[in-house]
C-alpha cells in the first residue's frame, strides 16, 4: 500500500547504524508538520544508505514536501511495531517555482 501526505520538514535526525560484519544497516528518521490543528507531526523512517544519502542531498528543514510512504508492521514476541517507511520525498514545485516573465510587446528582436 502506497500513501502520500504533504507537509513541511520539521526535523531531520542523525543516521543510525547497526548490524555485525557484512550484515550492517543504516536508518534515519525525519518529521514533517502537516499544518493540521491536531496530530500534525508525523515521523517517517528511511532505511538504507542510498536512500538516506538521496534524501539529505535534496531536502533540508523548512522545505515544503510531498512524502510517499508505506505502512509496515512486524510482530516480535507478541508485540506489534508499526513504521511509516518513506520511499520518496519530493519538494512541492508550486512553493518554489518563480512566475514566468511576461513577453514584451513591440520588442525589436526580429532579424529583418
């Protein structure tokens, strides 16, 4: 199941590393503020070094973004853990795009 939500990046956490030997992993958490009155802060997880590097390359705190994510749940010793796994975070173009420049009428840019 793939979902998406819009908001502003509020925090970007440090990279967490774990594992032993060749079986190592990295993950990172970040939060967004949706602007809703209640339950407006949502935490997402990014898992893998490549995805973390890609996220850090294009996103900073304060960016308005659309987050694409999956809901993942796992069971361990009778307890259930649910994560919001972010697989894509894109800046909202409408917030950062400049207005196009109007064409001036009567300009002498014709070659003849």
